[in-house]
C-alpha cells in the first residue's frame, strides 16, 4: 500500500519496533497493586480496588502490543495541543522527548509493565510522568482513554492490513508464475468431485488467483474505513478545548476523521469488517488446502509440495503428510470463531463506550496472527507446487472428459442440444462397456448413434483440442490462460 501507509510527517523515530515485540513482554505487578494511590483515576473512589478485580479488569497483558502506536498517537496529540496553543512549545518538546525515552525503554525490554496501571495507556503515561515530572500529566488534556484506544486499534490494524495486503500480492505473484509455467498442462476439471471437462492446470491456478484478488480488493476497501481518526472525541461528547483534529489526522496519516464522537469511541465495525474479510480469505485458503490435500494423496497423485511443508509418521515410514495445508484448513475455523466473537461482543452494547470493548483486542490479535501466519506459509508453498503431469493427463483420460465436446460438435452439425446430449450419453455407455475412452471408439461405433458424426470428430475428442476450443475470455484455452497471467500482473500493480 502507498496511500498513507508511511507518511513523511509521522512524528515517530525511525527505529520503531513491530507490534509483535510486545506480545510476550512479562508483566511485573507492583507488590501493592491494590493500593488506591496506584490508580491514576482514583480520586472518586473511597476504597482500594481488590487485587483480583485489578488483575481481572486489566488489559495490559495484551494491549501492550499497542505501545508503539499509543506513543505515536500521543506524540501527534501533544503536537496538536501545542499548535492550538493549549500547551506551550516547551511543554510539547518535553513531552515528546519523554515519550521517545519511554519507547526506547520498551524497545530495549527495560519497561516495567504494571497490572496496577491497568492498560498500555496508563503505563506509558505513568512512566512519562516519572521521567519528565508534572508536565507529563498535561498530555491527557482534551482526550480520554476511550478515543485513545480507538485510535491505537486503528493505527495498529491499518499497519497489519498493509502487511497482509503485501503478503497477498506476494502470494498472487507466485501463483501467476506457476500458472504461466503450466498453461499447457492438462488436468481434469471437477464438479461434484467427478471428472467433468479437461482444463489447464494453469487455468486452475488462475482460479485461485481470482479468489485472492477479490480478497485483496476487500482489504484495500476496508482499509479506508479503518483509516479514520477517532482522537478528539474524548470520552464520548468531544472536548471543551479548542483542538484541531485535522492536525492530528495529518500527523498520523489518517484519510479522514470520525464524524460523530459517540460513534467514534464505541463502534468496532471496522474491526468486524476486517475479521469478516479475513474469514472469507481463510475460507479461500482452506479450499485451496483441501485440493492440495486431495491431490497429494496416492489416489490422485497430482502434485508434490516441498518436504519442508510436510511431516512424517511416527509409525508408518512411508507417510508424507501435508501438515501445513491441513493446519491452514483447520485455522480457518479459528478465524471464523473470532468473527463470531466480535459480532456477539458488539450486538447488545448501548452507546457509547462500555468495558465490554476491552474484549475486542484478543480476538482481533488472534485473527491477524492466524491469517498472517497462514499467508506466510502459502506464499512460499503454493508457488512451489510441482504437478505430476502424466498422472493428471491419465486421470483426465479416465473420466470421459470430452463428452461435452462431442455434444457441442453435434450441435454445430445441426443436432438439437438435448438430442446431442442423448447421443453422447449412449456413446459414453458404450465406452464404459468397452472399457475405453470416447476417443478410442471407432468412427463406425460413434456413427451408430448419429449420422451427423463425421471423420473429423476425433479432432474434437482430444484433450488438446478440447482445451483449445474454449478460446474466449475466461476460458481454459492455453493462449487465454497466458493472457490472463499478463492481465493479472497488470492488475496487481494497483496494490503496489
């Protein structure tokens, strides 16, 4: 992606770290984690939060994954407050310098994450105040954790969407190369998992490409809705300070600004849309996995995949199990489950923000991680499939795959299609009795079913003739597949 994916005005330092670096950081709770003085919002409360409740309601165990994005958003927020004369230039400079130090500590693994401080936002702000003193407490002017976390999620998901689109383009490029190599390789096309008509293996691979291309389009389109700024909505009603949200949006590379403060802090439809798109994508990967698993079996013997994507059996030494496609097929169910989780989470929430929304992150994280891992595996595996050309051709010969070609031949000779269908059905029955393919029947045997059959019929009963006859846009003729590959490469440039 190049639209706002790396804006030059981004205030973050160049040595930023990936969100994955935060997923395994140990949390080090303070021995006095139930002390009221530990809570940065505790002025209203007359008793300390129970230690179990503090741990139960804390999200820092997983939302520390947003640390870089949280600091990025805070730097932009402070910069905006300075430009709107809400903070002084000196205060802004001090805050930014302190935030950058916090980031360096997190990068180095020296940051002390505390459950008592609940979440990534309070942990960062508390440490900032430790470093720069009371001026650190001014950072939260004009914002709430409600719009802060909504911003963090969007920043993080925008970045992950770009990464996933990049992986999809890589996978599709590999598929185009594979299709180009096998435009003339013949295999049976199936309906109901029964041999239907001959197709080019390259044509089949291009069907995979088209699935993934639509998936990429969906993610690109969804990215626009992810890339809207909630910051400035504050808790739910906006703020009384004279902020300028356009400044923050520009600094953070957002394409637009959420237009309603209630909606901005409370809805997660952008995350649900992403997870829905991820589910469709995983469904496609699962279908591809199913075909690879079938094709690798001894009963098909259509393809080989590199050994690094397979495992053996602890008891059967001959086994080569397609573990990666099997696991991706299984992981599709996991992503579907996360979509259901997010839909169920949101379905009964009144406006505006509710604590329920703390539960949106782990399903989204798992969805992104699962999808990213599956795409990484497929981007290497699928383009390195080796088809067994002879086995595919032999299987195509066994299924009377040119029966439709014989029917089309008769139609061109003036026979009504329904009559032609019956003629070919009788011819297939004879071929089954004889134990031969249609193309192995003699001219005399074929002509007993219709005098419209001439000696040129065998030109249409060959596998190559069948492929070549489907010479139109979207057809399996080798020259059409070659053109589809060329078009595919041109179409992918839109995502570069």
